[in-house]
């Protein structure tokens, strides 16, 4: 039955009624972690924990479809750091999230299973919609963002990210996107950009939306034209979208990278001010317990050399512990440090004098609400922001893909083919694609 679904998608002109009539399979292939393996890396240093050992490709039953939900055939997905964290069971096993979610209702109980289907990105086709869904129908080509909300509490109705039941799909919920079929809420769906392949369309969802809220939205740094924006990891999965958003919005990015190859990627995106922190030897910590303020000062001086004497209006933070002290120091008086992650460690230390006496702000930013995700996707559809896909793996190679991201042996975003039999499929607007071919391919083969 999966074969029939794939044939209907590859045909490119299958009408909605035929998609609706396609029988659903009883099971499908999915990338999972297992509850009985959560202790497998006990005592192993973080860097040595190997996702290839914990991520499995299993045959799993198709979940029951509930009200307001949709089942999608996933053509492609992508690797995010939350899948790496899930695979190494840090900072805690995600089964605790699934158990907590499962206690809410009979419907959410479906998520509390001894296996967790991971993945927070997807591009594919709607197969079925549940009761109450009117915006989407079988056959619609879509991408999924990863915000899952219940919205029964008032707190989420100004900004859905503040819903007490806000979760990240495929990380804090089950039935994620690294699979042949995924279960989503209908308000996670957005139109697939017609000029992109399945694997290209699958890559921006989480990181582009996260960067949009963090940098552009009034819920984040509220970036304006002319702002100087310091971007850590500027060629990476998250930073590459922040760099594009800064350039597209008239700001001036200062891109921090760790190799000449990554510096070249930033230049390809149009950035001019680049710091290769490995080549320039910045060491913000003397040892595990002691930071080095002289290195903060040297780093700030280097930024001013590039900007003509100006400090950053905004610091786009996500490495966390390793860089946070420097980030607080180098932001300009009245500037903003906006943080969405902590890939180098969760416990942050900084000199508070530089925060309070210079009237700086630290803003916490987490993913994006539906409107922000929609706007970020609209920029992709308009050809203003481009995917940063560098390499694609098969579903069976997901463990290797996660391992490469964990070891930072990747550029931009890493894609995974799910149902798609090969790369290059799914383009519906070849003219627009040709117009942006160079931008779409700039992270390839680097």
C-alpha cells in the first residue's frame, strides 16, 4: 500500500478524491529510539555517544487519526539537534515527555509508547484529515512545522508558544517526520514551496522558523534595517538562516564560523564581515570553571575592527555555555542577546555588570508560533530565503546523519529521504527554480 501511495505522489497529477480513496497501510517504516535502551550510553562522554547505535529503522503501526489532525506521506525530512539529543538521551530521555503528554487525554495516550518516532521536519502529501479539518485535503503538498499546541488554556491565545501544552513535534510528541508516514496537527501544515525538491523543502522548517522568531519577530529581537547582528555558527543549520534573514532585512551580519570553508559559505550568502574563531584562536574559557574576560575584550575589539567601531545591536545566541559570557560582553549598550539553544552546555555564566549597567537584555526564544512559521515559509516560497541543504541521506542512514550533526561534520542542513526514491523530485515550478538555482545549490558539495 505504501507503494501505491508513492506512485500517486510521483504521478504529480493525482486528484484529491483518488488520494482520499487510497487504502492506508497497516504499518510503515520509521526511525525510532527504544525505551529499553535509555541507559546504553551511561558513563560515556557526550562527544562519544553514537546515534548510530541508538537510532533504529522499525516497522510500526499507523496511528489512529484524531480530530484536527492529519496523516501525511513523508517524502523527505531533515536532521535537527533535537534528534541528536533524543538519540543520545540528553538532557533526559524523551520518553518522559511522551509519558507526560499521554496523561492529558485518551487521544494523547497514543503517544506514550515504548518506542519514539523522531524527527521535527517533513515535506510530503496529505493522505487523510481528521474531523474538523477544513483547510487541508488529501493530495495537498505540504511542509510541516514542529509546533504542537492544545490551546485549551487562555495563555496561548496571544502567542501560541506560551500555551502551557506547547510541545515540539517529533521531540516531545511521537509520530515524527523521520518516517514514511507522520501524524501532525492540521495547524502544523504549510504549503510546500513549488520550486523546491522534497528534500530541499523539508530542510528549512524548524531552523528557518526558529531564526525568524529569534531575530525578526517582535517576540524576539525585532531586528531593523542597519542593525549589526553577531551570528554564532553562521553557516550552520540555524545560523545560515539567521544570516540570510539579516541580509534580506537590511541588517549587517557579523558571521562567526570555525573554518575557511564555512567562511566561504557565508560569503556565498552575501555576508562580508566574517570571523573565523578557530583561525584567530579565541578561547573564552581558561579551564572548565574559569572564563577569560581578556578574550571577550579581544573578540569585541575584532568585531569593532570589522564594523567601523560599532558593537552588535543583536547577538544571535545558540551555542550556550561556551560563548554566552562573550555574547553578553560584546553586545552594545542597550543591545539584545537572544538565545534559543545551548548546544555546548545549558549552564551559562556571564558577568552581570555588563548586563545591568549597560542596560542590555537577554531574550529567550523557542521555535515559533504558527504565524511566524507561516511568514518564514512564505519567504522561502517567494525566493527571498533559500534552503541550505548540503547533503542527503537515506532513511536507513539516519543514524549516520545524526552522528555527523553531533560531531559538527556537516554544513547547513542535512536531509533524509523517506518515501522519495531519489533526490531531485517534487519540483512544480521549474522556471522559478532556474531563477534561483545558484542560491539553492550554494551549500552543496562544500
